[in-house]
């Protein structure tokens, strides 16, 4: 586990650090933390304030449901960074590959891509082998004989369930996400985040 500091000096700890760094990049990119020295016109401030608020709402939305996390580009990137700390990013990569696979319209490309996904994620000793049972692996292998957009549905569903029940709750409890969510909540609660317009005196 990550807690034994001497056990993984250059693996677990560094990956955890990378996760925090990634989330820090999101913070900086979206200007979630308050701007120091508000130089700029009120229109620009209003725009930045709106962007910060939108991003903070996105961050807080990740804890509402796993679907909310997966439907957010930043959420997927943050979750991927977290999964790297657990050495299980292949689950998300497989899920994303299946989502892209379903968009393919050419039958030739579909068959070719299906075999590549199988070799990369499903077959025994695949470079990014996902954790699925033998029955699902064999069902998927059979589906490849007449590849359709649905040939990975069972395997993808099982991988998604595994992430939702196992990795996702740990992601939400991670110190890095907790810090980010706290800053997002503070941004939402800040009066200046709602609007940079002059206060009304009625």
C-alpha cells in the first residue's frame, strides 16, 4: 500500500504525486483559485469568473455519479491520473477505446479495430489486460468472428462496474480530489464568483 513510505520510493509515491500535480494543472488552467491582482476590465473578470464557476461545478459534479465523471473531459483525465497511482489505468483505457470503437461506421475498420482492442486489452497476457472472467473473454473472442459495434459490450460493462464499485469511491476519497472539491466549493460560495458586476443598491 502507499502508506509504507520505504516500500515504493519511486513508484507508488511518485504516481500519487503525479496525480496531485495533474489536478494542480487543472486548477491553474481553469483559474479556480482566486486571481491575484485583478488587473483587467470588468468584462474579462466576468468571463474568468464564469469559467471558474463552470469548472468548479464540473468538479463537484464528479461526485454525484460515475456517469457525471465519465461525461466530463477533465473528470476522465483526473480519474485516469488517479488510476495510474493504483496501476489500473487499463480499465479506463479499455472503456474509452470501446466508446470510440462504437463510433466506427466502416465494417472493415470495425473488424480491424476490434482485433486490435482484443489483443491490447482482452486476450491472455495482453499488454494492458483488463480484469474480466474467462467466460467473458471467450464470449468476446467469439464475437470477433462477426464483429459489430456491440461485440465488446459485455466486457466493457463488467470493466465499468468494477471501476464504479471499486476505483471510483477511492478516487472521491483521495486527498487530491478532496482538496480540489474544497476549492471548487469555495469558488461557488464566493460572491465574486457569481458575478463581477457592480453590486446593486436598491
